[in-house]
C-alpha cells in the first residue's frame, strides 16, 4: 500500500492504533469505561459520539493531521458511512 501512495503523490503514516477507541478525542482522557458498544461517552468531559469516529479522530491526531478540542470537527459527524455491500 505504501508504494502505491507514493506513486500517486500521497503519504503513508504508521500510527499505533492501540487504545484509540478508549481515548476521548475531545479531551484526551483514556478510560475503557468510556467505550460503550458503538457509543463513546467520555467519563471525564462528557463528550459523546460514535466510538469508531472517535477512534478515527484519535488516529488522525496521532498522525498530526487533526487537533484535539471540542471545536474540532469530528470524523463522520456529517454523515454515517454504510458498511453494507450490494451484489452487482
């Protein structure tokens, strides 16, 4: 995957994903109790959102591509991506 990105002018960044689903993308507090199935509810600041979107924002933060903060747009906040597949 990395060589294909370079060929097309992209960049490949490795980011450790461990714990990203337990860390609040708004305040940075990490608590396994914040992850509640598909919901994320921070036990420190009270921020709520989709758990996968929260983890994605943490990965972007770790890569230096996003910023922490309540004012920051969260990944997936405008639409919900479908994971279903249709037969052709």
